[in-house]
């Protein structure tokens, strides 16, 4: 029986998927401990030199979205760079 070889791009994709699933599990567990009513929250988003400060009462469904959006941006950027590197290998 031949050993199964996984291409490096697919291995990296599986790694990113695993990190995302672990992060999603932690977020879901933290949401389960939150009270059912409104939650006080705050956050800081830095886009270049401009900080955006969030503070106040938040609906409980908004807080996970604020936490997940940076992770999704990271995953999409990684997939974009992998696709760009793969197309560069095929052209050369």
C-alpha cells in the first residue's frame, strides 16, 4: 500500500480550516455562557491610522460577528495568496 501524499497547498488549507473550526468552537462556547439579554461590549478596530472605537449595549448576535470578521478576512487573504502563487507556478 502506497503512503498517501498530500500537496502542501492542501495541507495548508486543512491547517487553516482546523484553526477556524477551533476558533468557531471557542466563540460558540463563550456565547453559550452569555446572558440571554443585552450585553455590554466594546471593541477597537484599527484600519491604517484610523481607530474605530465601539462601546455600548450590543445585541448578543453582533458580538460573534465582530469576533469572526477578522478571521474570515485572514482566511480569504490566505486563499487569495495561495491561488495567486499557484497561478504563478503554472504560468512559469
